[in-house]
C-alpha cells in the first residue's frame, strides 16, 4: 500500500476553496471510485489556515500510475493552477510486517 500526503498551500483561503471545489465538482468522488484507491480525504491543520492536507492512499504503484495517467490529472492540475497552489509531498510505503509489539503498548483500541 502506498500513502501520499499532499500539502496544498495558497493564500486567502485558496487551498480550502480548492478542496471544496474538488468535492463539490465530484472529482474527489471519482478518484475514490478509481480501481486501487483506498483513501482520498482532505484535512485542515488547526494551526495553518492556508494549508490543506490530502491523504491519498493506493493499493500499489500500478494503481497510482494508472491514476496519474488518467484524464482526471488534467482536471486536478487545472484546479491547482486556478487557485495558485504550491505543494509539498510525503510518500510512505506500508511495512507489511505490521506494528511492532513495542509500539502496540501505546495504541488504544
């Protein structure tokens, strides 16, 4: 599994407006419906009103590559341009071994 955290930053509420338009236009829902998408959710940092965090999770690299090759990317790029957003990206690949026993002590289920 691949998780990509995308931090969109703009000015004067542009990042939130971008996330709202991605949702209201149905683009976010269409991405969630793509084969291999496991999660596509926006979050708003409490201490940074000009940034939006997107957690984008995919089954594997093949599914992510198919998403990147889809016409959907042109729509997303156009919206990023419209709102003049800058991005920072973090990428994580799942550790198939799971959570270490020492860390489980700190997790409340």
